[in-house]
C-alpha cells in the first residue's frame, strides 16, 4: 500500500494576532513567497516578524512589505536586507480580485500567518475591513460571554 502525501500544514512560524482584533477578516488567501538566499533558513528558525506588514498590489503583482526577516546567523556575506519587499505568488485572477476589493473604501490586505507547507514558505493573507473602537469592545464582550457560558456548562457536568 502506497503512502499518501499529506498536505499537512506545520505550526505557524509567525502569527499576526493583533490583525484579527483590529480588522474584520472577510476572506483569506494562501500565497507563496519569493525569497533570496538565506531568508528561508531564517524563516525556518522562526526569525520573522509580520506585525507591521501589509500587502500592496501594483503592476499586476502582489508585494509583501514591511515584514522583518532577520539575517541568518551563519550567512555572513550572503545575508539579505531584513525589510526588503518580497513578491507573493498568487494566480493572476486572485490578484485581480484582490485589487478590485482593495479599491473599496476601508479594505486592506494584511498578512495573518507565515508557515511551511512541504518545505516551502507560505503566507496566509487576510482581506479585511478596519474595525471601529466600539466594534472591538463589542467583540471582546462576546468573547467574554462565550467563555462564561463554556465555564458554566463545564462546571455543571
């Protein structure tokens, strides 16, 4: 019996937790990253920060900007610029759809996670709309109410 190759996603190497708090995520897309030299080694070591990152689209190409990938410790001469713009690999139709969505008022593209799939770095992109302050408070109240309900159910059984 032949083994099936699983497309199991490894644990996230970097996660933007604040993004789900600040934005209402409407859609998500998975995109590949175009990397140079020792960048993949730094990503595998978990030395990537996507907190301030965003995605912009120009010339029918998607670019990941303001994401910090630390220089590789043993890379010496061949290290890269930590804050350089990195091209994202998406289908042409996906890029066109994202571009049309971003033209709407209040819509933005933000990186949510960086993870590996079969040794290749992937980025989970979220198409989101910014939340107002009162929306954030409402979401926190709902989460707290859900926790209270779960806690009460657990104690009763």
